[in-house]
């Protein structure tokens, strides 16, 4: 039977109205939004359903919002008997994956990511850090570009997303130099991103130091299914491993390309992006077109995905 993996996003392509359809159609999804509101002490659900782009793009709001929608989508799948063999989450999405795997209570996770967003925002004064996307260049070449452009400042790979897409992070000046260096070295495109902080680099060390005690105080349990971590691109099944991964993740790159390839090596043939948008679905097309990629973000995609998984498993030869 084809193995199934759930992929949990760390960003969304569209913000206002996220999750509204899930909450309207599935009581188990609506319950997740209610739980988030109670845990955080403010109406995150209203912000997701009716909030402005400006509100939702503040990272301390974005992170709990995406986690909540992803878990709401996961719960709707789980109630209908769809469980993965493996899971992985991109950056923030690793928290969603760990909630799905039973390592973290959702109410604990949503408070953690709200704090994580605030710590990240406050770690680097506005304008001092930056991130940039480098397209059409291998991850190893991107690493070389960063070394050449550093000049004693921080700039390093932050997201190793696909064979042709990486994101770098660091000081604004060093990122600007790296963009120029990458363009001269033959990158298809190198562009500075509109982000609120330089995620997944050494400049986020103050955020990691603040988040670590919160993660140490949180209860982590064993995982129901393995999660492939961002920092090591390897499967974990123990709660303590999950905690250590989340601590290190703040300043370390997201090894997404390696994580996906690891799951394919483990026999995964069907991937489902669980949460708002199709960012990870797009990356999967760049990584390996031979696998099946589906997504669940509302009632229509949930129904379609369940039908396609059922059909694919019925057609697959027994292994």
C-alpha cells in the first residue's frame, strides 16, 4: 500500500478568510478555533475569518492562525479516518505536525507559537534584518554565495526548499550583497522578500534564548507517527527529540528538500498539504513530479482529497 505523508505549511498565500469554510462545515474544526480563542485570551477565530491583511501578517498573529487552521483541517481528516504514516512541517508547520502526531496538546502549541512569533519579531530591530529568495541555483551554490557576501556579517541559507529554490536570511546589508552576488553568478532570480524578521539564522539567537524555557516547561509526549524534523531531516518518535528540534529550529535552516526526499526514501507516494494555501504543493512539483500531491484547506478540498486517497490506495498493489 502507498504510504501517506501530511505536510503542514509555515506560511499562507492568502490571509483574510482563512479557515472560515472549515469552521462552518465541520464541528471538530470549529472546536479547534474555539480552543485557540480560549487558550490565547483573544478572538483569533475572528481575526482569521474577518481580520485585515495587516493584522494577520503580524508574525505573532500569523503563526497561531496558520497552526490553528492546519490543526482544524487535520482534525477533519482524522475524524474521517485518514491518518498519515509520516508528517513534516515547514518551519512553524512543525508545531502543527507535532500536534497531529500527539506530541503536543493544541492549546499548549498555540500559546507557544504566539510567543515564538513575538520573540522573533522583537529579536531584530525593524530594518536591520532581511530575507531573500534565490531561484535557479542549487542549495550548495547558494551556501557559497552567502560565504562570499558575508564580509563579517550574518547571511546564511534559511530555507532549503527545492533543488532550485532557497531562501537566505541575515543582516540587511549582507542579504543585499548576496542577492547581487547570486545574480552575477547566474541565478534565475534573486529578490529581497517582504518579511518582518530574518527567520532561521543566527540573528534570531535572542528569540531562541527566550523560547527555550517555554519549550522546556511544555509537556511533550511520544509521537503516534514519525515526524521528519526541519533541523536534521530525520524521523523522530520521542517527545524529547521534538522539543530539542523546536529549540534548535529557530536559528537553523529548514532542510525541506532533504526532508521530502527522506519521506520518499521511506516509501511515501502520496503527500497531502494540510492547512491554508498550496505553497508546499508548489515546492513538491519542483522536488519530485512522480509522487501524488493533494491539499486540504476547506470542505471541497477535503472531500476531493479523501476520494483521491481512497482511489489511489485501491489501485495500488499490495507491498
